[in-house]
C-alpha cells in the first residue's frame, strides 16, 4: 500500500531529477531548444509524477537508449530507480541506483532514492549510510530530509502524548431496566 509519505518522497526524487536534467541540458547547450532534447525522458518523468509508474518506466527506458551523455543517462537511471520503487520492484530499483552511483558517486539523488528503498526493506543501517553520504553532498536537500524523517519514523517512532479513552462507563449511556 502506498502511503502519502512514500508518494511525497518519490515525487521529490523525480522532481529533483527533472530540475537537474533541465538545468544540465540548458548549461550544455549553446543553441535554442524548443521542447525537451529527449522527449521520452521528459514524458517518462511526467508520467512518474502523475503516478503512472508503468508508463513512466516504459518511456524512461526508451529515453535511456538515446541519452546524450552522462548527465541524461544518470538522470534516466535515477528516475528508473524511483519508478521501480513505485512499482515495488525493489531489486530492480536498487540495481539502477547502484549503476548511477558506480558512474557518479557524487549523485546525491541516487543516495536519496536508495536510502528510501532501504528504509522500505528494513535495511536501516544501509539507509543511514546512504543518507549520510547524500547529506554530505547536499546538506540542505528537502528530499534527503524527507527520507531522513522516514528513517527516524522507522527507528524511533513517535508515540502519541495524548491518549483519548473513548470508552464509556456503562452507567453513563445505558438505560437501566
């Protein structure tokens, strides 16, 4: 079952990757580009953001074949990691995160994505390690902070400070015969 915190976390991962992708394309380009340079990656990311993980993964896999350089390839793989997370195919998601980090150990979004998967799998020490690496690279990331909160919820759940006892005394609400 997808929870709101799961959705917010993977949405933040995808949105962050989209921003990184767009900035990278603009920084590398000396020409005017109308529309995305790799429409399948863009539409795949849009589909993931809309909650259509099947279509998002399908389009991103197509876009990955035509990735122009390391930045697009890493962004695509990071989005695939998030997409397979949404589909609950955690082993495949982890494989894509690992590929990104093999290419670029400074890609903080892959650490964030992988930490999120580790939290879901109960591999809390691995999640902590990835969060520390990601936070060292991008200490102010809202995405990493969201995953950090999920890890804290898993390791130190907050118990309510107020408990409402809604049981009623039998004499209060019942008519006696």
